[in-house]
C-alpha cells in the first residue's frame, strides 16, 4: 500500500478506508490474471531436492569431504577456450552423495591481475557436477569453488519459504490525531492476522497491507512503519544446516594453477563494439573483471574514472532511483564521487527516503527512495513510503529522464507469489511509461550476493533474481548484472558490496545512460 495516500487523494481516486477484518493467517488472494504467469514462472525455479526432507545432518553435503578436479587436462590453454572441472559431493559421513541440489558457486580468477569470472554449474542430479569456466584473459588462473548451501539446506529453505506466509514481522504505529502522545504499536505484514485486523488497499497497485487492530485507536490512525522481529522458524537441529562451518565454505580441489596463453587477436577478450542500449539481452556470462574493471560481454561498456566524466554523462538528467539499500549505494557513490553534487536534507528517515541531491550548474537531479512495502527499515512515516509502480506511473518520462530500480532483497522472507504480484504491477507501469515516453532510459539492477541465512539466503535471492529477469525479458530496459559482479569478485561477500564493485555497477549503469558512439 502506498501509505502517502492515507491522508490525501490518490490521483486515481481515494484510498479504500481501512476496515477491521477477522481473517485467518494466510496469503492474500492474488488476481486470477496472475495464474498463467505463475505457471510459466514455476518451471524456472525447479531445483533438485532430496527424496526425504528429514535427512540427518551427517548425511548432508560436507564442504571438507567434497572434491573437484580437471575433467580433461590439456597441454596448453588459450584465451577463448573453456576449462571444464568435475565435482563430486560427499556427506559428513564420508559417503558419496547420490542426488543433486547442492548450491555451489564457482569462479576462475587471477589475483595478481585482479581478474575473475563466474563459472557455470551443471547439476547431474546424482551428486556430481560439471563446472565450466570461459578463458577470457591470458595469465595464471586458478579455480575457486564454494558450497553456499547443501541440497538439504536448500530443501529446508524452500519448505520454509513455501509454508510460512512470512518469516519476519513489521510494526505499525498508531497515533491519536488529537493526542499525539497517545500511541499504540501492533504487528503488521502482507497477510491478515488471526484476530481483528486492519486492511489497507492501495488503489494504484491493489496491494494489501495488514496490521493487527489496535485496542484503543482506529485503523485510520496508522502513521508510522518499521521493521519488526525475525520469527523463529528453525528447530535446534535445523540450525545446524545454517552454521558457519557448512555455509559458504571453500571446497578443496586438485586443479592446479593454469597458464592461459593469449589468442592471436589479444591478451584478453574485450567488450563487443555494440553500444550499451536498453533492450539488449544479457550475455552468458554477462562479463568479467580485468584489472578490477568490469568488462561487459554483451555491449561496449564504458568507464567513468573521473568526476568530470560522470558529470558530463549526467548533465541535464533527472535520475530516479527506486529500490533498496543496494541501489542507494549508487546514489551514495555518485554523491561522494562528484564533489559539486550536494545533498538536500528533506528531514526524512534516511533508510527509506526520499533522498535528493542536485548539481544546479549542470542541471542534474539525483533522487532515491525505497520501493515500498514490505520494507525493513527504521521507524518512518508511512506517507513517505511509496510503491514502486505508483512512482513509475507518476513520471512523465522523456529523453532527459533516467529511471533505475531494483526490488528483491526485502521479499526473500515471503513466498514467491508476493514478489510476483508486485513485479506484475511494476512491469505494467514500465510498459506504460515506455509507451508514453519511449526515450526514457530504464535500468534494472539485479540481485546481488551476500545473504547467508534462512531470512535472506543467496539461494532465495537467486530465485527472485530469476523471476525478475524473466518478468522483464524482451522489454526495452537495461540490466546491470550485479549478481555476476558480486559473485566472482575478490572482496568478501556482503549484501552491501564494497566501493570498487559499486563503482563498476555505476559504470555499467552510466554506459546505458551514455552509450557513446
């Protein structure tokens, strides 16, 4: 719900008055129109699983006992070849696994060159895996493989996601309009509660938000929102599957350091000559790092190493960034990178925004705001939290307008249907914006790695990222592949990537804003 419309008129009508309902816990009903969409998306999320969901921890995949080695050793390797590696998963009892579903992440890298690329993992569904690495630069390369989650842990993640309407709670703050000191706090979420419930329906997106009804105040007295508690959804035994000893652990392997020879053309693969424009499909892999610079394999990516170059690209632009804190990192980077860009204090909660920065001399406006509910944030006014689709509907667009958005991290604690419903509204809003203003540049930041718990696992993020890409496939939008950029870099995995990664993400973003000749 776009709570800014609690007290003002929505451009398409008034907000439905909040009303108490007595519904049982569960998911809100979804439009029938989403039926075919959900059916088409579910096969994309297929993942091998153990036949028995109650596997003992000792029978789960062990990162220490699993092994990998070169599939076929060659006398020489050249840029343009593919390196193939075979991996066998073994459990903690020292027995080979006979089913798949392990979540491995692999990369090929050259530490001295600060070069790296993500490998692909083919699951044979019998405990063995094929890892493939494109050889994209000359020099000494080495393989690194991590077990992010065992197949048993993934099965547990999937079960919890599908069987719980939520694994986190939120708080709603009700305040008497006449006595500002009188406040009641109740639990809120995307689903109704077992007792008396206040329901809020946003007329723009038809999204519903629910709060347990306060004892002494009215449903219409809801003023603030914040993150709440993380629900205890794991038994003591299940917590073992998420321990640090078995989560994101390196797999020992016997692949030696390999010397890759340059191809006759060049020492490293370079970006193709095709300019970076919205509507291009992502290459696979989408790119790689070379000397700490991201090289796109889908279009001619550019770098903007100086503040003047970045400002020249953004001159006269109004940039709307809508999403989560991983996109706010772009806004923060540009604010710090270009000294003449100044933040305007709008006296709002920083975690949710809206945030504004300007460069008056060059006509640059940089905005960021959170994507709407559900949103884990500090206590903030609901009137400042807008649904992403409504924000897009309120934009006129044009050649001087740039829109960047991301939406995924705050949805990893819900069944995928909650995410699909929001993406459905966002896709409709994107289509309408491009129809009325075809020259508007729209860039989507994908999910990135960094989550490692039952509330925000990389596996859950990857599933949402698959849906995100599928939902906007074929539209005239651009993608910044943050997943690829974070999954193979040498910096420690973090939901908020380090500065060098963010700078490469921003360079990719600016390559679509200013594709060059």
